[in-house]
C-alpha cells in the first residue's frame, strides 16, 4: 500500500464511523418510542381493568350511609328508628333546623340518603338491622356492638356494621363473638323486637 492509498483509507474511516452512528440513532429512537408506548399501554390497561374489590367497597360505603342516616335520626329524635319506614319518612321529610338562643348555632340537620340497593336488601331480609338501638355519645362504646349485618353472615361471614357506623368484614367466628347492640325496650314493643331479631339468629 502506497502513501496515497494509506491517506485515503484514513479519510474514509471517520466517514464510515459517522455513517454507522447516524444509522444507529434512528434505531435507538425507535426502540425508546416502542418502550414508551408499551409502558403507556400497560398503564392504560391496568387503569381500565375492573377492580375485583370495587363491588365490595361500594357495598361497604352503602352500609356506612345507612349508619349515617340512622345516627342522624337518633341525634334529632333522641331515639333510634323503629323500622325502615320510620327512617325513610325522616329522610324524605327532614325536620327544620333546631332553633337556639345561644351564641353557638345548633348543628343543621344532615340528611344522608340510604341507597336503594340497601333498602331493598333490608326489606327482603338480606340485611338485618337492629332497630330501636341504644346508642351512646361514645363512638368507642358504640363500636363494641353490631347494628346491622348480612343475614347469611353466621354461615358464610361477610360485612357488618357496628353501632358506631363502621363497616367491617367478619369471619363466622368473629361475628359470633361480636355482641349485638342493645335495644330501647321503652320505645319499641317487645313483640316487635323479637320479630326483628329472631331467636334463631340470637347469639349464645
């Protein structure tokens, strides 16, 4: 190889390197774009995929709305509702805000509608509610007993509602250990109470 050919080879080498770099750049860009698109599609898939617990979470929220309505009835009327009809009548015909001559105005009446699905489940017996419950001013005390529960909870476990308004999922054994809230016998006839809580469902 003479000197002229050697010089020509040196001049062509940088051109080959630059050509290789320029050809690899679009490939790298395409690879990054593909990775980005795959990540984006995976994110969209998981965002749109149904959450298996969404139904249970919705039921849990609906139970808590029942508790809010129940407690508001008790706060205004100073006793618990005797049945679902009494509670719905209260919700459909809310009383006016109480008047007060004190500096601090009284709390307004807060109406939380019970979802139709919960009302239907109560009426057909799929949810048992302790009507005429004795509620205290202590949330901790109320939380020690159950206000409502699924009718098949003693066999299959499921969601229940404490007298404090907390929805929780109980096993069969946990349900049997959880006491039911006491009942206001002065405001509810004893025979009606027995109908609402049958002997077969009372805990030992």
